[in-house]
C-alpha cells in the first residue's frame, strides 16, 4: 500500500482489488490488536519451531541463538503459539503497552 | 459465412470453439447437456485445443473457471436451473474478482416441483450477482451473443463475467439454420485474451484479499461503476459485430414501435410469439409494439426510455414468480424508471410460460384486446392459471 487505506478513492483501486505489490501486508501492523502477548520460558523451549510454524501472521520469528520470539508489530496476541507448544514453554500474559 | 441446419446446443458448442476457449469446466444438467457433451467431443477429438475439466458439481465447475480465468485463460461454462443456484456463491466471487468467465445459461424452471422445462426463475434468482446478462430470441442470436460475450467480458474497460441466456428446449433442443462465421473472421474480431492481472509465479499478485470496513465500500462502488460503464462497450461490440458479420444487435430492440400506443416488454424466445401476435393485430389495423430487452444487466435504462416513443400502455410479460415481491423483477425496474422520470404510462404485469408451459400468439393477442382482471388481490396476473 502506497498510502493508508482511508486515503484510497474507488478510482484508485485495481480491477478486482488485485494486490500487485507482493508482501505489502508488512505495512499492515496487526500488533495494534493485541491484548495478551506470548512470554516464552526459554528453559523449557527445545527450539522445535512449532510456534513459528503455526503463527498465522508470521510474527513468531527465529532469533540468532535459535530460539523464537514474537515481533511486536505483527503479533496480535491470538495465543496459537502457546496452544501448540508441546513443552508448555509459552504463556500468554497481559501486554502492558 | 457457412449456413447449416444444426441443433442450437451443438451450435453453441461450435461457437465456443470458434471463440477458441481454453478451459471448459462444466457439470451436465438438462437442458444444458448437449452443449457440454459436444464440447467434450470436440476436445476429445482434438478439434478444440482446450482443457476440459470434469468436476463433481456446479460449485466446482464455476470455481475452476475462476481459477483458470485468474491465470489468464479464456474460460467457458454452462448450466441450468439448480446448477446455477449451486454456483450462486461463486457467481459473486467471479464478478467481484473481475474475471471474464462466459456462461451459457440454458434457462430452466427451479424445483420444486421438479421441472426440466423453460422459464426464467433461475436467472432471476441470480440477477444481482454482478454479471452482464444477455438474452437471446433464437439460435443464431445465441451463437452470435456467445462470440460477442467474450469480446465484451475481456475488454479492459469491462473485465466482468457474462451470462448468455438461452431458453431451455425452446431454443436449446431445436434444429435451426445457423450462419457460422469463418474462424479467421472470428479471430480478427476476438483477439486472444490478455489479462490485466494474472496468477503468475514470475510476478506474484493477490486475488481475493480481505477488505476492511475502510475499503469495502470503495471496492463495491468500483465494481458497480465497471458494470454500469460496460454498457458503452457492449454497444460498441454489438455495432462492430454488425459491421463485420452483417447481423447488428442492440441492447434494447424494438418491433413495430413507430405508431404504437401499446407495447409489450419481454425477453427471450417468447418474443417471437409476441411478434406473431403483433403481426396478426396489424392485419386488423391495430398497431402494437414490442420492446425486447437483449441486455438485462446492466439495465439499459436510457435505451429503454428512448424506445418508448409514443407508448401509453406497457404490457410486461415475465417468466418467473415474484416470490413475495410486489411484482416481477423487470416490471419493478420499469416502474421505478417511470416514477422517477415522471412519465405518464400505465403498466400491466403478466406472468406466463412457467415451467415450460406454452404461451401461444393468441394469448398475447387477447392481452391487448381483452386485458384480464388481476386476481387474489395481487398486482399482477398469472396467465392461464386454473382456479
């Protein structure tokens, strides 16, 4: 998106609302929706990557040390990572912004 | 131009071949069956270079057309009645994604009671799904309309799907003398489809993204403006078709309107019987006209109003039940136009030809001379209903 959604006139839209700028969902910060945030206990984490696989917004990302952390711009706090973690390493906690 | 006697369904399949369709995706249903059977033969015999997809339902048939059209292929499907209603969800997806799929809808009554015979209840139940809709009075018009439909649908100013309505059995299963244009003439009229956007790994795009409240209204308005503006292109294409092939079509066609104070309004094959009634009345010195809606969506309001000329009484004949509405669909639109343009006209609403019941010229003649009373407190009259 070259500009904010609210600034588009109907004439500006592509036919069929086709999005022809691949990857522009990065500009849409779903992190604003968040109430809870995932908190990982790295002593339980085995670096299996299930949280990364299941995160619907690709917000859970690998760090350089091999562990995973959620990106605050995109994590909307859905809790799927905590639900899927087989080692109970992730808890959802209140996000004090 | 070759002229030959052929069943109209087969002629429609031959017209799809002339249009060089690349993907055919359809599920057989009476009375559409002969169209897709013949297309399957043409593909199997190597006479038509296309992918023929055997699918498990009409929902899948149209979904596959959507996918194929999104890759930039010229797609064809065909169905009738219940098949169209099973496609219903995807009808809206096709038009809002602006994919130029072309469908021949062989009009058939909706169940129950189960009927394989013609009326327009199928298309009328799907009339507001954003497709361009054309009606045909005979087999030649069906062939010509199908070729024109691709040219209209694929125009970059349009990019919308088209339904070509062809009355079940009355048209689909009769043998008519049809003039087929030569392949090279069709090729010149209808160049290969070039999509504005297509699914291509080399240049990824997203079809069918989510629309938040901030953008949905603009998205739907853009779609509506494309549909409304398509009328200009439809008229251009009809005019060019006439110049190239010698058969010119108009979005609203008229018959004997010059001196007529009374006129019928209808669409489809029933119009040929109305014309016979008009000829009989003319012999008795009575001038009655016919306004034939070849284009139904987008509704050709201006062309309809221009066609009225000196008419004071309109007789609107439709082949579907209002299903609880005050009147039948075309009647309601005409009345809205007459009211908003403050015209001085009386308009009568008749329902006829449901589930394949014949309506003979004599019955139309009677409507003019002895208009029947409305019944059961309704705002319309169902012709010939017993009780």
